[in-house]
C-alpha cells in the first residue's frame, strides 16, 4: 500500500500558509490517500471500483433500475465512444468469416457447433444488415461502479451485495484489482476514463442503459404525497390525470391515514379543488377552521336536516333517476330496519314507488322537481297496506317517526353545499345511527355532485362502517364507478382491511381506484392484503415494519415506497397525535399566561 498525502488541512498554521500552502486544492485536500490492490482509502472512507465485462443478450428499457436503486451509496459512470461505421463493418466481416469457418470446421469433424458461437454469429449478421442500411450506429461503451463504506468490512459486504445484484441481471462485474486509483478517477465527475475497458454497443442497446431511471412517480403537476423511499425523489401526482381519480387508503389504527388524507385535502384545496369530507370521528374540525370551511355537525339536535328522499331533478338519457333513488333508499332502509325476507323486500319496493306517486312524482323527469316525500310519508303508505309483513316494517320504522329517533331523517333538507370545503361530522351519533347517517350523507352529496360539473374530492373516512352492509357497499361502488363522469375523485379510507377486502364490492372499489396507498399493516391482515396485491416477501416485511406515515404508493401499474412529509405549519394544522396536540395546547396556554411586558421610561 502506498500513502500519498498526509497533509491535514485542519492543522494548517499561518506559517505554513506563508510558505506557499495556500491554494484551494491544498485546503480541501483529504488528510491522506491510501492505495491498495483491492481498495483505495480517501481520508477516512474506503472505495472499491468494479468494471463490467459481460452484458445480457436481451434487455428491456430501464433494465439497470436495480443498480440505480441499490440500497447503498454508489458512483456510477458511463463512457460512450462513437466509432466509424466503415471500420466496424470491416471488423464484422472478419468476425463473421471467422465464426462461420469455426462452425463449418466443427460440422466437418462430426461435432456439434458451439451454441455460443452460433448465437454470436446470428447477432453479428443482424447487426451487419442494420449498420449497412444506416438503421444502427456503433459505439464503444464503458460502465464503472464505485462503492464506498466507512470500514473495510462494510466495503466487502456491500461489494458482495452489489455483485449479487449485478449477477441477477446477467451482468458480469470484475474488481479493478491493481487499478483502484484509475478506477476511482474514472468514477468521479471528471469525465476521464482511466481504465478504458469497453464493450461494443449498437444504438438500441445503448439507449436501453439510460436515462438513469428508477421507480419514480413525479409529474409536472399535482400535489405532493411524500418522498420516494427508494431514491429520495418527490412523489408528486395529479390523480385527475388517470383513467379515474379514485383512491383507497388502507392502514391499521395509528398508521398515519388521517394525517396523509388531511395533507392531501389541504393541498388539493389550495389548487382549487372543492373538498367534501364525511367524518365519523370528528377529526377534521381544526382543518375546517384554518381553511375557512363549513363544519356541519350532523346530530339529533342539529338544526341542519337532510331528507334521504331528495331527487337531483336532473334528466340523463337512458337513466331512470327515480329507480336509482329507490334502490338507494332500499339499501338505506335495510340498514335502518334490519334483515328482510323476500315478501318484505317486495312490499318495501312497492311502498316506495307509491310514496313518490302520492307526491305526484313518477319516472317522468318533469315530475321529479316537485317537493319529495318524507320518511313519515313512507310510514303512512306502509300503514295502509294490510299485511303482516307490512305491519312488521311499520313497527320497525316507527322509532324514526314517533320514537326516540324522530326528526333526524324526517324533515325536508334545509342545507346546500356552498363552501369549497365542507365537512359532515357524524361524531355525535350513536353506533346504530352511524352507518345510516353515512349512507344518507353520501347519497345527499352524490345527488348534489351530479347537479353541476366541478372538480371535487369526496373523502369517505372509516368506510368500514358502511362497507359491512351489502346494499350500502353496492352504493359506494356505484359512486366509485360513476365518479369520473362528474369530475369527482372518491377517497375511501378504512382501518378494518378484512371487512373491506373480503367483500366483492370492496375488491371492486379497489380495482376501480387508480391510486392505492397502503400504510403500516398488522400481522393478522398482511396475508390477505398480500394475496390481493401479489406482494413479494420483501414488500410484506416492509409494510409490517413501516413507521407512522410510511407505506406503499400505487398509481396505475407503478408502485414505490412512500414516506409522508409535511411542512411545520402543515403539521400543526393536520396532526391528530395526542402528544402533539397537548404540546401545542401547552404552548398556547403559556403564551396567554405570560405577564405583559411594560415599557418603562425614565425622564431626565
């Protein structure tokens, strides 16, 4: 080993500077450089250079991405030298003649030709034709990779992993033994090829080696979702640019779902998207206040009422508006009234049609702008049907008309979505009413969305409340399937992954969502998720070991590791972490209790 430089710039004295050691190179130079057979040490860091001597016969675009995304610090350098086509053609003729002669000699001797020579001859003949026609050009290509580490042990381990990765791509690497200094110089950004170990490449083969691309999801427009864990790039995406703008977010409790969704909602809001959120847990109140939105507390005592019998009043050719509304109401009433047999289901359907008819509303679009019926009108219609099944339905419905739940769903709507940020909070409702209220609000929003075309984002939080009922799940699926038609993006969030993925409608919603975000998962649910998404063992382990706000981001056919990031002011607005909230409250109270500063002046 050869020590090259033992000058430590930190120990430079004024005297040494006066003697001439005052150039910039002297000041920034490492304390020492040590060159060995298999490594080079610059300062306190060790380096090892590999050069490539063998390449796979067939490659696809982006075939070097496993090297670019290698989980270690690398210096990768490529050198490309154009060559004269006439010289290459002359060399090819000679090589082709040599290979043909070798094959003929093997055949005459009664031996089978070498398969490697046959493959090389086939490639050479094809390249000769393309070069002669001017379709391809010829180049000399060098590829060097330098890996670094803080110790020799780490350097050897990283080198073995790199060799394995290269071998998996059918690349043959060699260590630049006895040429480590030249290898290091060839891989630093000086543009100097000291090794000059080249391989012939045509234009097509050369084009497949770059640009240096990896799994990246960055667009020219859109909102920031987070950082790509593989290469540190930003995940900036415009969900409205995909075939549909729907999104599904799956993650266990505490995985950072609400934080991610609030961030996205705030950033979409800044770009002019109208935001509508159905919030079962009351988590979005601070976001609403900060952005000047409207917070609608949907409770038994709330003055704001929503009539589930509302119609959109719109006519679309080939679509039965009244029929679709009755289907939605049947799903709602099955949640509210419980299981029904075939006779009760038929009576309910007939009673709904009759209830609208009594208000003068039929399948004729002109009649559908009249005042819609109420839940009480359905109750009266059922009461007039003399049948045991009808009597049973009337008794079940009575608590919503005359009982403890009267007045909640039995008044005309007195609210319309006017604010560009509207949150429907269902926190004050009991467990029994939660899925009913979610269905009613979702239907109300869907009816309003269809009235005017506008860029909107509808967020359905804690979707498992409603997805466990087949009819409601069918309605959510219908919204997801038709949302694109009305410039609507539906975001479905759930922590109960099993209830979502074990139903046909849950899987259908997932397949109709162009973006899927999977945050940290529990061991009891990872297998079912892996089965749906065809995860590898490494991806399963990644989701199990992910931290808060970390997971996998799927957009179309591409997916990358995601880490959600927020600016400090954004974190203050969207955080729901009790520790962070308590800290902010303490800071606010401390500011309000501090004594005022009194300015005292002294007269002279």
